[in-house]
């Protein structure tokens, strides 16, 4: 049975997640496509930041080391992230309590918030985000405790999630490695996903900040189903097939513009 392009590329990510690295020949054989088609997929996916081409094959970016991968993501699509941050800010009202995950997009949003004169409480699972926002005297910062991800500044696991029970979270701003209408928002680190699921469940509203490179892809584990997402803020129009999916009918889509 012939797979659609999105299905095939999701399968490539699944195979690389299982095997860590694979050759073009191995991937082509596993998917039943030509090596030329497979190379075209890999080249496109590398441009979108999902993987890195190696000699004769590919490796997932996440497997190159968390800190290197996170540092690369921080530098990637900076203009797009700034525009997304500006749109996200329009949802915030003074004296709200908001939740930021440990994504590079949420960190970019924190850098934007740092200079705003608005009284807020910000709860986060990122040490870097907490340090950024702590420079603003009007913002009360609450860092979710727990075990730090090796080589990163994010908190993983649900050890410290009980603090969320004591707070009324107005909005959660989150990013993801992938989003599809069928599965929702997904991420790579299974232990971080545990905490993100708890965060989603505690928030009155979930707003996803995701650039176009994440749309149409799935990662290892789902942390928010489509029905749990109030708004998606992204940098490009979503394609018609995706928008027509039944799961998208209740999600507000906001597209930034230059």
C-alpha cells in the first residue's frame, strides 16, 4: 500500500528513533520506496530540522546530544519565533498565572516577556526560562522542581508536578517536535512528556507555539490531543487537507506575518 508523503516521513522518524541511525538503503528497503525518493525525503527533513544527513544515511537531531540540539533549536527560526511571541503576548492579561514549557520557542517567548511592564506569575519547567524572567521585577517566577534532563536545562518527570495542584493556571504556552490533527502535540523526550501531560491537564487554556517545520510530523510521545488545544500560533498557512480534518474545527489558528 502506497504511503502519503507525511506518513512516509513520520515512518522515517520512527525508524530512526528505534535504530538511532540508518543508511539510505536500509530506510528505502524498510519503506518500500526508491533510494532517490528516500534521499529527497531526507534532504527535505534535514532542511526542516528533523534530522541530520550522515555519509550514506541519517541520524535524528535529538540523538546528537540534548544541549547541542537545544542550542541549535534556540538559534533556529529566530525571526519566526519573535513573531509568534508577539502574537502569544496578545492573549495575556495582567496578574494572570501562565505556564511555559522547556521548549526553545517558550524560551524565546520568555525573552520577549522579560522586557514587558506587566505583572504576571510564570510557572516553568525550564531553568533557562526561569532565569530570563527572574530579571523582570514585575514577574513572579515559579520553577517546577524535579530531575534535570542530562545536558539540558529542562526538568523531566513528575516528581515536582504536585506544585501545579496549588496554582490556578490561566494559560499554558507550549511547543512541540510535531503536530498532526490525528495525534495532537508530540515530543521526543519521554520523561519530559510525562511532565508536559500534567501541565496540559492543569491549564485552563493550551496555546501551541509551533513554526511550520513541526506541522504534519509526529514525534515519539503525545502530550496533548487536538481537543485539548485552544489555539495554534504558527508562521505559515496550514494546508487545506490538514485544516479540513475534523479535529481542527475547534482549534483557533493564528498565522503571523512579516
